C-alpha cells in the first residue's frame, strides 16, 4: 500500500511532520557544515601547493621536452 507523501499544505502541519522535518533539517545543516569545512581545507591545500609551485625555480625546457617524450 502506497503511503502519502509528506507535504506542507496550509492547515495540514502536524506536530509529527514538523518534528520529522526539523530532524531532517538539522541533519542536512550538519552535513552542509562538514562539507563546507572539507571544501575549505581542500582549498587551503591547493593554495599551499600553488604557493610552493610559484616559489620553485622554473623548469628547464630540455627536461620538459624529455618528460613529454616519455
């Protein structure tokens, strides 16, 4: 037997539906916060890599040609 989808419609908000939605909202917000932290950490790592590459001496063109030939 199919169950009715939970929807927000005027006058149909029961305490159970609100509680369920609040729990789901809390879970989604927590997941979003974790992902935002992971993205920030990954971006910081990319910035560090780019800074290290910028500080390195430029590659010798002969080495680039040899690496491309491999």
